[in-house]
């Protein structure tokens, strides 16, 4: 808040300081006063939202297909699976989410539905915008080669489809939702269903490919094992055919014969030793037995080795047969699985054509837009109220300046200055005339004696003091008083815009005594007052008002008129008012309602204080009665004395 001139401000209310923040009650009253404005802003926001929805907004439809991942189970009895089913832990679930949104799967969707030919999903088909053209020019200037059109088109299509797709796993379940947004409901449902079908087909293809590869490998392996088995069986048969007919029982008989031969040799040798003599016939038999022992031992050794070799060959053939039979069985199982593969997931619910767009949400956007516009308007109201430095009530003026507000003049409903005077003269019972009447009464009751010379001034131009001076003059003249209105603003000379004056000598003629005062004035029959207009001069206005001739002019006017009203220029622009004020009996300081800044009022009052002049009272002009009542100050307004008759 602007500081007041020393000695002009009255004490603040208890507990109140100039730096106090605007309290909640004031803000609420300000918002209540602006309720129609807030409602209008909200209505405008809703209308703009509706226009945007109907003309510019691109509706997007959302369709969702639901896929369920089945737990890992054994299929078709005990047949083993070449490619095992999917696990059901969190890692697998997250993996499937990535698979569903993978660019490889999306590429299959693009190829299946030819989305690269759809302008919605292929930005390369759209005409280049300003930013695209600028980026292309920048790349050309920097020497950056443009991207390959085909690759750029496919990449852009995949990016757009990825942005339009949302894959979500329902918590604590094996269910996945595939949601697609598109410009038409049919397209959204088609993409979601195509994606789910391609995902199921992909699982089947993976298993089919794995089974096909396993079948091919098993076929090759079975063929190799068959050859190995045949070779092992042939080797065993060939070896058995080439060797003597022998078996473990034969070896047992040979071993028994060898034992008997050895016993006979032992007996023969023992008999020879006991008799102490030997003949040729005994020695020959002994040698024969010994030779037979050697032959039997060699035969047993040879046939034992052959039997071991045969058994080894037979075991190898048996092992090859078992391996061959196992792989042959797996080959048959795999061949059967190749035609009966099933996916690990199924479509739980295909996407249906949505009945209406998912975005933008019309009702929500309209409501939000209305609330936003209303909020913005409310913020402007609060900001304006918090930063307001103008006056809306007489109490505010009195608290700020320390001077009494003698009157509040409402705005006169007239188009120009001439019609203002006609309105005042023709409507004596109007609120504006009644307010001037109240001001007149307050001025004459403000001091111990009735003032004769009344000066009216303001801070800046356009605050209504000239109209106020003429209205007061007309009101006083209606009481039978002789009234003179002096145009103290000889720089602008605004009186001639109120009246059609011709061949009027004016103030300078009266000051230089070229004409008498009564011959220099112009009579307004409309108002019933005499007017001394200002006229053009090369002299400085402040110097003119400082001359003895001006004082002598006023003394002469005091003798001829009951009341003299002097309309002076704004005090902040020129020093004329401070000079003229030395001759005035009363000084009225006019403040434009809700327009004149407080700092200007403070500066104007300070300028009078510096020259020792005391302002008689303040006048709040151009009051808007409707807004005054809306601001909640209608009682204060009426208490100052104007009302409608």
C-alpha cells in the first residue's frame, strides 16, 4: 500500500496494518460479486470444449482382447514334449508381456493388416508439417543425409502401433489384456484380435518348428543307429559262424577232461616212481597223456577267448538294438506330435467393437474446461482484488486520506458533455442530481461559515471534476443564488466542449481590464449560471494566477456573486491548483471511483500540504451504482445521500 502524506491519514482500525494481507472475507465477497463473470467464463470454457470436440478433436476408440496363458501340463498321456510348456512364474509372465509387445510380433500385425498403407499408423504418408520441413532443411544445411524412405516408413509405423498398444497382465493371474486405440472402432477391434491370433499362432509355429527339427534329427539318428545295429549283429553272426561250436557247457566238459588227463598223468608218474622201473610202453603212454593235456589246455584257452569275444559282440548288438528301439520310439512320438501341437495360451475373450470413443472423454473434458476457465477467472478476480489500489467506498477514501468524503457522484448516463448538462437540468430528481445536492449541503456544512469561492481539483484528467463543478453551479443557482463558474484550466479550455460559446472575451480580457467582469462572462440559460471561460494566452498559466490582477478579479467576483466555483487542472500535472487554492474558501478533491490509484491521491494531497493548503473534503465521482451494490457497499452508498426518487 502506498504511504500517505504525513498528517493526512487517520489511525488504522485496531489490529490492522497497511501491509495486512487481503482477508478471506474480502476475497469471498469479491468472488461472489464476480459470480456472473465466473459463470460466464465457465460457460465459455464448456462451449470452447464442445467446439473443440466437434471440430478438432480426433476420437479414439479402444478395444481389448483377453488372452490366458495355460499352466504347464502333460498332453496326450505319456507322450513327451519336444518343446516344454511355458512356466507360470513372474519371470515367465513378464517375458510374455514383452513378447506380446515385441516389434517382431507388431511387424507381423503390420504386414497382416497392411498398416503401413494406413495414414493413421504411417506418419510418412501424412503431408509434412512446418516443423518437419524445418527439420529437413536443417539436416540439409548440416549435410545429414535423409533417412531411407522405406525404412523410415516402416519404423514410424511400428512406433505408432507400439504407442497405440497397451499390454497389461492382470495381477495374480495368467491373464493378459491387449488394448488398442484407433480412429475407428472396427480398426481397434481388428488390431487387438489380429495381435492375439498372431501371438497364439506364433506359439504353435515355434512348437511346430521345434518338433520338425527334432523329427529330422531323430530320423537321421535312427538311420545311423540302424546301420550300427545291423553291423553289430553281422559281426556277431560272422564270428559265431567262423568259430567252433562252443558254449559254456562244452568248456565245462573240456575242463573235466583236462582234469581227468592230469589225474591219469599223476597216477602214471606215481606208479613209475614206486616201482622204480619204467618200460618204453609206460613212457609212451605218459608222453601221450602229457601231449593230450597240452592240447586240451590250449583248446580250452582258445575257446574261452572266442566265447568272451562272442558274448561281447552279442552284448554290443543288444545295446545297439535297445538304443535303436528307443530313438525309433521317440521318432514315432515326435511324428505324432508334429500334427497335434497346441499353444500354451488361448484367447479368453476376443475384442469387441466398442460402442463409443474412449478418448477424448467429452463430458470430462467439458467439465474440466469449464472448471479451468472458472478457476482462471477466479484467480484473476482474486489477483485484481489483492493488487487493487483504487477506492470503491467512502470509508476507504477516508481511512487512506484522513479527509471526509463530502459526496459520492454516480455516473451520469449521457453520451457526451452537452447531453450531460441537459440530463442534469432536465432530471432534478435523478440520483446524480440528488448526489450533487447532497454534496452542496455537505460543503456548506463542512465549516463554521459558508464558503464563497470553492475550488475543484483532482489528481489526473478525466475524473469528472468539470462536470461536477457545472452540476454544483446549476444546483446552487436553482436555490436563487448568483453563481459564477471560472474555467481555471486555461491550457485545455474544456468549457467550449460543453457550451456553444461565440465571441466571449474570457478571463484574459477581464484580467487585463480590456472588458469588465460582467462583460467577460457568458450566460448559460440551461444552467442559469455565469461562466468565465479561459482563453488562449502565451503567458504561463501559473504565473497568471499568481498576479495581483487575478486576486483583484476574485475580489470583484465576491461582490457580484454568491458562489464562485473554480474548475482547476489536475494537481499532479501543473501547479495551477496550488496557486489558485490560495484564494479559495473550500477545496474539493475529486477521486474517480475504482480508477484513481491511491499513490496519485497521496501525491496530490501531499502537494497541497507542502504549500500549507488544507483540503476541505473528498468527492468520489463516477460511481457505478450497480457495481457498488455488487461489491456489497450499497448501504455506505445510500448513507452519503443519493438515491432514486
